[in-house]
C-alpha cells in the first residue's frame, strides 16, 4: 500500500518506544502516493501529490518573475531587486563563467528557468504540508536531463555537422594512436548513454537521501516520545532542525550543480574540435 510521507506519523499515532510496537522506518513506500484524481492501476490518467507540487512550483516561479518584471522600474523595489539578484547570479555566476558573455547570453533564459525550477522542486521538502521534494522521484530529474541532452545533441549537430558531431562525442584524437578505438568507444557510451543518466541521478539521489534522513529523524522524534525515551526524542528533534538547515544548503547546491553541468555540456557542444 502506498503512503503519503506527510502523514507517516498518522499510521501509528499511539505507537511509542516501550509500547511493544516496532519502529515505523521510512522506505520506498514513503515516496509513493495515492492519486488525488484518477487511479494508479495503469488504466487512464491520474494526478498525485508530486504532480500537484510540480504544477504549483511552476506557477510560483512564473508568478514571482512576472510580478517582479512585469513593470520594471529604474529604481527597483524589493521584489524586483531580489529577482534581479537571482537572475544575475545565474547569468554571471554560472552562464558567463562557463560559456562567456557573447556565447552564453542566448542560453541565460534556459539556465535561469532550470535553476529556479529545480530549486523550487527541492524546496518543497522543507515547506510544511508539502514536505516532499519533487526531484526525489527520478522521473522529474530525468525529464529535465533529457531536455538538456536534446539541447546538447542539437547544438552539436548544428555547429559541427555529422562528422564533427561524431568526433565531438567520441573524443576523436589521432595522436592517441593504438588506444584510439578503445578511447572512442568509452567516450561514445559515456557521452550518449551515461551522461543524461548521471545528470539526472545526481539530483535525484541527493534529494532522495536527504528526504529519507529527514523522515527518519522526524519519525524517531515521535516514536521515542515516551518515558525515558523523551531525552532521545529531544536529540532526534535537534537532528531534524540540523538536517532541515543542511537540506536548505543542499537544495540550492543541487540546483547550482544541475545548471552548471548544463552549461558545461553546452560549452562542449559549441567548442571547436581539433
């Protein structure tokens, strides 16, 4: 049976340490959700909580930038100032640093969109009621990685043609001599098959692990709230606070890394092969 991690404590509300019941540890069931609409038996469409959070996150990001820049002012207000700071951070701190100003300017909208969307999807983990990072479900990072992958392949073909594309993805370098076939084979599979997978899994794995730890300490706080276990419960609650702060940091870092890798791939597509 699937379970909503925001309701995980409701399963055993009277179950505490020394009550003779086992610890309700989080697991894969904590990442499964009953449909809010439709059914999950494979027949027809359905809509669940992560989908709702992804939709709401998209609306929040779009709404934020629309409100900030719909009527821009020469002397920006607080909202416009925050939006400009975020936009400039991605533009100058990631895109320009990787691609340069002239080449990178046209890819700033893609980078900014990816950064703030990924960040918002991560942030749901520590927002009350939501309490779930959408990117901890592999499908979401995978779709974003595929968008980047398709962009990279398209740009490489457009810039270098078929022969240039082949050299680019295989790392062709005749100076390698006898090891060239082996090197080309490794580079081919690494770039065309492994790259989108690792791009997605890096984000997914961090968010999955972080949410599992938050669930673990949250459930432990409730479970040990009994008798002498109260002292251990307090320690566990302290870990919840520490992990929440740590997750705030990791969520931003993972959005940064995802976009940095995106720009690195684009840079590789645009670079001349020698």
